[in-house]
C-alpha cells in the first residue's frame, strides 16, 4: 500500500485533504444566514408523522442529506473512505466517493474506492469522475464501486487554477454521451463554484435531469489550487462563483430539474433551508470530514444520527410532514440577497 503515496496524483489527493481541513476553521459564506424562515406558531403536526425520505436521481433516500464526495486515491484517503462507508451503512445515508480518475490511470489505487462498496454492500453509492472523460471511462468507474448513480463533475475554475490542470474545457459532447449511454442516473455536479440559470438551462437542453449546484461557501478549490501554485498568484479568484443559496435561487428559474445542493452545509438548519429553496437532497462533505478527523468515527455517527433527529423537529416546526411540503414554507431574504435576485431577475417559484 505504501506505493500509493508515491505518485504525484496521489500526493495531490493528500494535499487537497490537508488544505480543506485547514479551510474549515473559517466561517462559511454559503449564504444560509441570508434566509430567515417565518415561524409558524400553530404547525398542527406530530413529530412522529414526519417523513424525511426524498426522491432524487431515480432513488429513494431515507434521509434528505448524504455524505458528499470527498476523497480517495491514496493510503490515507482510502482509510477515510472506509470509515465514511461504515458510518453511511450504520446511518442509512447515501455516500459519494471522490473523483476516481486517478484509479483509471493508476489501477493500484482502485482499492481506495472499492473499499466503500466492500464495507457498505447494500448502501446507495455515487461514483465520481470529471466531465472530460469518455462513456467507457464513466462505465468503468461506475462498475468499480457498483454505483447506484454517477456524479459527473464540472470544475472549470478548479482546472484553470490547478497548476497541472486541464486547459481544454470542451465537455458538452462527453456529458451528452455519458447521460445517454450510462447504465445509471447521472448527476452533473459543480465543485464549489455554483451554477447560474444559464448553465442549468444549457444542461437541461442537453438532456441532463439531475444537477448538484455545489455553491461557494464550503471547501474552496480556487484557494486550494492557488495554495499549490508556486507563487500563489491567483488569490484574487478566491471568491469566484455563486454561493450555495444564490445557486439554489438560480436553479428555481429552471423547471423540471431535480436538484442536489452542497457547499458550506454545517447544521441541520442549513439542510432545511436548502430544501426549502428547492433542493431534493443536500450533500455534506467538509463538516463531516472535520468531525471525523478531529474526533473519531463513533462521534461522527452519533453526530449524523442527531442531525436526523433534529431534522424531524425542524420539519415539524415548519408544519411540514414531508420533504416536498417544505417548498411552501415562508421565508424572507436579506437585502443583499434580494438585490442579487432583482439583478438576476429571479423569483421564488
């Protein structure tokens, strides 16, 4: 297993992990504080009647949040994947693995991803690869983890800031080929820079049905990749992109899309607000990783179970029996967020 750390690609995985953990100490700017939920004094609901399940990408998920893509590709990150998979199995959460492109180039590291299915044989697992890959590559990484769905990530800002990143960002033909030819649902996912309605409309016209808007506010890959540059000269791109909340409002302008949200989700209240803004499901990465790495596996499992219990209370507090009911919850936007919506001609559906 020691050879897994010798390649530059594997080392990059460990660098990403270390920098992401350092970033977590900072305040999230995902925009959730710009949303105020209007309190309902007579919710007329019993907590026991709350149903947390949700539908996304052809799957029924028992909980409206999941363990979002983080890592894999080195000894250390493979170990983390195994622990996350154990927690996912114990709590019934779906789980996405990190980008598996390294396993196509270096088959020896495939075990750092396949461990997830080995540990969690009956769970809902999302494979993960970049949009510049072929249908054959996508099918290989889906088969690698016996995935229930694929996260096909689009990461133009990350690639351009990454010292060794791609400089050819022509991905539309690949995306079309993969969504039409793959054997499982395909979720087109950003990596922390958010999506605007123009991008979402284009994806819809291409036949994409499922997206993850993955907004700014969580793990910041612009800063991560700039920190890896010799002169760190692209720090002015640290705030590039739309926040998670802005991206959800952008997505509301496009009908008939199923939406996942991720980026800067740190509390059950953040999950609730994302669902109110139209997300079908919410991905959590950095926050869970921080708990796992600073405490331990048992603590993270208990933490997730607490989130599941807390969400039942929050659903009841809004008078919502189901995830779909949350769409009618009343909210107020901050002046700054309202200004954003006005300039972008966005209206809440």
